[in-house]
C-alpha cells in the first residue's frame, strides 16, 4: 500500500471534525468544568468545590450504591440469560427457530420510552397485569413502586428484558463463528454436549463475552431512562436513584454543571476501572 | 510500446528490505517473465513498476521516462491481476469501460476500444453478463480485455493463470503468447511456475529473496545457469545435486570424485580459477542427462526405490551409495528390472560450496 | 439407531418445554403494549384480567393527539432519523474506508482513540455538548442539534473498516491502475460492494436515532421541536393523562420498527453482531 496522507485525511476530515468538536473538546471541557463553581456568574475556578462536595454528599453515595447494586446483580444475570438464549437458539434440535428468535430479539428495537411506559402499566399496584396474575395464582400483590427492594427489582427486570436479546445476538454470532469440525472432533472423542460447552464453547467465546460485559457495564453505569420514567425520577424516595439520574438532576434541573461534571467523571472512572479489571481477569495467558 | 528500465531498485517495508537493488533492462516489445519462489519479491517488483508500491530506492523508467513519482494511470501500463479483480457489480462491458468512463475518455473512443478488445479475446457475446456468471477462463479473458482497452505501452501480468485448472492454464498460456505476437507490446509477466516462464518468455528474470539471480533466454538459463539456485529452479523435474570433492586439477580442467563413490570421477573443463584439491563441490546432473552404463563420462551405481511410469518416459527415484536422492529420467522401454543399477552421467554442472557455478 | 433418535427426541422436547414459556414471557410486554393501546382508559384501570385486544385504538390515538402533538413529533422523528442515517452512513463509511485502505501518518493514534471511546461513558461529554450546542451555538430546539452531535459513532466506523478491509486489494488497485480517482473508487467500487454492510449499518443508525431519548430530551424540550419519544415521555407521570393514548403512541413508535426487524432481520442481526466480531 502506498502512503497517502492527504487522501486519507480528506476521507477522515468530516468524521474527525465532528469527533473533535463533540467529543475531544467536551472530554477536556468536562474535566475543567468539574473544577469550577458553576452557580456563580461568572464561573470561578475552585478546585475543591465540586469534588469536595461529592465526597461528603449522601445523595451521591446513595446513587453510587444503587448503580453498583444494579451492576453487580443485573449484568451477570442478563449475560447468563443471554448465554442460555444463544446456546438454545443455536441448537440443531430447535423447531420454528424464527419465532423464538423474534421473541428474544424483538425488545432490541423497542425504544426506552415505549417500554418504560408498558412496564409502568404492567406493574402498577392495583390494576397492573403482573399483580393480577400473581393474585390469580394465590400470591400476594407486590407494591412495586412504593418499596425500595421491589422497585430495584423492577428496574433490573426491565433492563434485562430490553438487553438480554441484544447480548444473545452477539453471543450467537460468536458461537456460529466457531468452526463446526471442532465439535465434530469432540463428539467423536465422546465428549458430552455439556462438557463441549464448558471446554470448547466458553473458552473460545471468551473475547465475545468480555465485549458483552464491557458494553453492558458501561450501559448500566449510565442507567437513566428506566429510573426516570418507570420508577418516577428514582423513587421511592431516591431508592432507585442512579448516577445517571443524579447527573441529570444536578446538571439539567439545578443547572449545576460543575458538580454534574464531577459525577460524570466518577462514572467514567468507574467504567474504565471495571473494564480494565475485566480485561485483566480474562487476559490471554502467554 | 516501450522499454522498461529498473536501475538499482530497492523496496523496504519499514526497516525490512525485500528487494535489494534490482537492475533489469527490458527491450521494446519484449516478453519478460519474473520467476521465483513465493516471497522472492517478484510481485513487489511488478507492483512498483505499476506504481502501486512506493519505490524506496533506485529508479524505474518506462519508455525512457523516469516514473518514480508518476501516478499508476499516467505510466502507460495496464495490469492483469491474479484474482482477475473484476468488479462484481458491473457487467463485462462495464468492467471493460469503467476506467475510461471514469477518466472522461470520449464515449465513441471508449466504445471502439471495448469492441476491439472484445473481438481480440472473443468475448463479444458475453458483454452483458456479470462476472459471477462467467467461467474461470472467461473471467481471465475479461481481465486481459480490461488491460487491452487501455492500449498500454506495457502489459503487466501478476500470476494471471494461477487460479485456473491445469488444462485451462495451458490453453490460456497459448492465448497470451498469441496476444503478444498480435499486439507486439512489451509484456512483463510474474509467475512462480517455471514451465510458464520457459514457454512464454523471450527472457526470464530469476529472483530469490529480493535478489536477481540471473537474467537470460529460457534455453540459456537451462543450458548455462549461473548458480545452483537457477539450475535447480529451471527444468522439471529438478536438477539433482550430489556432493563431491576435488581430487585433482590443472589449468584447464578439474577432477571431482562423488562423495562415497571412489570410482566415480568426473572431469570438467574449467576456464576460471579451479578450487583447491580436497575442497567440497556440488555436482549437478539433470534427470535427462543420465544414460545407460558406459554411455557417458562416468558410471554411477544407484539403488532404485520407486519407478513412476508416465507413458513415453519414466522417472526412477533412486539413492546413491552415499544415501543422496537422485531422480533419473529414462525411456519407458529402458527401465531396469533390478533394484541396483549402473547409470552414466552424460552431462554435469559444478558448483562451489556457496552454490556459484564453476566454469 | 432408534435409541439414539429417541434420546434426541427427548432432548428436543425438553428444549421446547423450556424455551416456549421463556419466549412467551419475553413477548408478553410487547403483546400487552398492543392490548393496552386498544383498551379504553377505564378498561386499563379495572380489576379484570384482559389479555386480548379491544377496538379502541383510534380513540386512544385521538386522546394522545389531544395531550401532545404526537403526529408532529413523529414527523420530526422521521425526518431527523432519515437525515441522520444518511449523513452518518456517509461519514462513517468514509472514515472506515480511510482506516481500512490507506497507510497514513497518525493512523495508529486515530484507531486507538476510536477504540478508546467505546469504553468511555457518553455521560462524560453530555454536559459540555449541551453547553456548547445550547449556549455557545444557540442551536437548542433545532434539527441541527438533534442530528449533528450524535454523528460521532465508533462501533460503526470499526464495522465499516472491517467490511472494507475484507475486500480484495486487487479490485481497488485495478481501478487505480486505470487512473480512477480515489473518491470515485470509493463511490463506484467500494460502496456498491459494501451494500449489505451499509444496509446493516443504516438500520442500526436509524434505530438509534429513532429511539434516542436523553439527548433530544435535553436539547429539544420546546413543544413543537420534540421528537416522538420525548413527546411521549413528557406524558408519563402526569396525573391527568390518557394511558391508552400513551400506549397508542408506544405502539406507533414500536410496531414500524418490529416490521422492519422482521423484514430485514438478517441485516439487523449482522449490524448488532458486527460489534463483537473483530
């Protein structure tokens, strides 16, 4: 290949322009804003102002705790479920594969607002179909919106419903790229299907699983719409408030950009730290 | 039509040098084949002539004009690729005319050139088809047609036949020869197949590991190789190489004894400096240069492992007393029945330990 | 042989017995969305269990249109999503082409940065983006605000880079030898060959724009400039609002996408899966 600096940058220019204006500069700017008091005019440089507040803010720790709780429970459950879906959808014994695929993959196209609305209706206390069904099999109603634990569970259920199929698509594609003859050889060696999964599929799929985990962690870290719309602005009483919601509240309701930027950078730092730990734990042994 | 001159051409990828100063003079209208094993730099050299690779050092001139910094399109060349590189989303006609259309060539002229190329290659009835609907040979013709349409001064072929089956390959080889006669244009052709090189070329350039090993007419390379590599590369089956030792010399000849065969001595006339007595040399014998016992300079006893019958001729796969493998070509009628057999060496080549020809 | 196939049959039955209820649970919210959208409000909030559609969709839609200009919002959403998709496909494939097909100074840095942004939460750039677009450029409540900032997209570029680098080199060299300019090679050779990949990319980008919520919520909050999800979102949580209407809106946002999904499933799945296949 010949070196073609001018041509290459001509093709890249529009993309790099958008990137610089709407990403590179904001990343820097956000960092700088987090060191400024932004509720005075003009803004003034006050290094400890936002970060100092962050360390002592119970609302921040509440949001952090909720976010991490969702992260720790919801992400592994969802990835495991996605894995089950992918394995079963990949089974040669499955009939009417298209229907099952539709069922699991359809949530991928559903917008956050639309599904938040449906979940709110389905889980409402007296007239929600979920409580009605629980009642009809003799179980007590659950007050999904007034108690913290059910409210958190509801958020996790909703997010899992929306994203499990998405991850299953990625995992399934990964599985289908594993050559068939590896399994044929294992079958000839009388390795059971279950062992094939644990000793062939899982190790070969590791990079794909890590990719899914990283995407899911970053997504969940920024969780906003579900607690905003389903549990009514992080209710009950901040019980489902997430970092995303805190950022929204501080940045766009109180117009406290400095503090919101500090929250944003905390999210980024957490996401990157968790990603790095992931990559380190699953690194290829030399 | 044009000459092509490579003057000390060097190619580096980063710190890694893959072509180490190639000097090649190609005459106007000549058919030159670059041949060598994979990784020898022959394709890189061709792509540098085409302008698809930067030239790291030296000069390339086409028609006497330095082209180092000239875009591929302005070098007066056309190239036929190994993979044919036909645009799958265009019909044959669109494939042939694409370059001319894209560069604003007058429409009438484009049509004339496309029509002429189609006639030369007898693909006129395929013009509306997509490449997917063509056979391998037809695709090859279209790829060549696309080069003809450009009416170039130099045709470049990059292993154009390697994707075809054996029969089609022979057929297309003849076709390309005919094309060269018909057009009379300078052609540079890259292949790893020495048979293609021998049959097509006016002159062959043998390359190895980025070095030009020898340039010459096919039969010159066969009869008079400069070194062990060229000797082994040209001719099929390969030349046999047997270790030997110099046992005597004078001003005009040298006497060599084959390793492990005290009675087998070969005397070779030598004009250059002869190696010291006792130094190791390599004796090269082509399979077709073995004869029956007593028919040649000297006799050799070998043990036959396998005999391959090809009809008219047969190949004997055998070992010398020293355990060195040799292939011997024989008329089918003269295949011996015993496993141990005496053959004679009718013609041989001597190489020194570094593989350079002693002559 | 017969014992083997009966074992297979048992496994097959177990598979379907497990997967069918799971699939039904997964379809349930979508089904209920459709059911709710056809029920009158007093039906939604009544004690009985209703699992089948009624005939109230049109009334619900009229209620929705009374609460907010949903048709107008859909118009904005469609126009924005189409414009965004066209621009983003062009931008993304141009960048992907450059990264796949040219050797140039700084290439490693550019690729590294694009990869790096995958792990960076969008939240980090949200506030400065907002300040820039709303305060500095004074573009709040315009289409430009909805379309331009989200144009940067790293997974799409990596996908297109992958697509272009899998094409044979010779094809483009052949055009180069013929004197075809690079941008024409891109336009007339590379893009037509990448059609299936472009389709996958376009679908994913359209969907992302169509469903985008947070950014449009922040930047286009004026009635009359809202996208459909934002308009619908403003109704959720209001006390005097038609829930049947909200569900009708949800159906209008979702069902067209589901139809596209069914028709173009292959491209859809390719687009999503491509993220993982490096």
